C-alpha cells in the first residue's frame, strides 16, 4: 500500500533521514522505534508532506507522493495525528471534528460522508460525544488525544500516521488508545504507522517494526523477534538501561 524507498530528508544542511526504506501492507500495524532524535517524527512528517524528501520516492497506491503538498496527500488517504495532539483548543470538540472532515465536506455527497465519519468517531470514543460542545482546551490529556485521533479519522484515511500517541498519558488511557488503534486495523482495515517511545507497548500491538538510529533503518522484522533482540533493547533504552526492559 505504501512504499518508502531511499528517502533522504534535510533540515537546511542537516541530514535527518539517510536512505530510509520501509513498506506498509493494507490493514497492518507497523511501528517505528528508536531513541530521541533518531528521525522517527521526521519520517512521519516526510510521508505526510510536511518535510518533503530531497531525494527518494514515497509511493502510495501506485502514486509517487514525495513532492505533493500535504492537503493532496490527505485527499489521497493518508492522515497524520501529530505529536502533542495540536488540537484547536478554542474550538469545541465537534468543531475540531468538522475541521478534520473539511476536504470531505467540499465534495458532492460530503455531508453523508461526514455523518458516517462522525458516528464512527463517537462510537470509538463515547466520551467525545458527551463533550461534543465543550471547548477542546478544557479536555483532559487523554481526551485531547482521542480528539486528535478522531479528527484524523474524519477524513476517512486509508493510512493513519500516529506520532507518540501515549505521550504524557496515564497507563489506563494508553491501554484504551492502543485498543482503538488495534481495532482500526483489525476491524476497520486501516493501515497504521505508529511512532512510539513506549517501544514495548508498541511492539505488543504491531505486526512488524523498524528500528531507526541516527536517521537510518538499522533493523526490521516481525515484532516477536524484535522484542527478543538485544540490539533493539540497546537502541531504544541505551546500554546502561537494558535491565529496565528485561524486568
């Protein structure tokens, strides 16, 4: 469904991604793990068009999207849930969801697509229905993360890019968010690319994983084998903290 091949991304003269290649199959969850600064968020932003690659290809459903603007990438079916949620805090929950469906609403029949999307979001996150008229900035951190995911789902994406969805959340909320991510892939057929500092939790729900280190893919494989790989433990936790993983 999505193939990233030999992608090189720069911030000015600083190279952030170095010949990165990966692929996603329909309906699977793939996770990116690695230390801070490894290039995980940059890769998500590169796929979504926010930081276009200088060289390389990103092929989605047969189309090279590497040089397309972000709104066209959304229209094709790739949506990002950014790190830190980035909801519109002054707007209501419902208005945030409407903005997520903006491109859908512009088309003929957009209203019916909107109704289907909003019903799906409220079914996944009943708390958002209860708070639909509430300013988004007054939600708890977990509710804001639900809203950020819901806003992306309003565009009915084929591929969902999730950047650190568990950041700053209580364990019970993280468990709920990860259950929804699994349901989106297993029941809804949505393909998920998951960037997550909580590597162990991410590997538990993912089908495959890639390890990024200083802008390069240094390892890939099925999650079961990555969970047992000492190099994965080192890349994520650091040599001096391996014992934390192993407890």
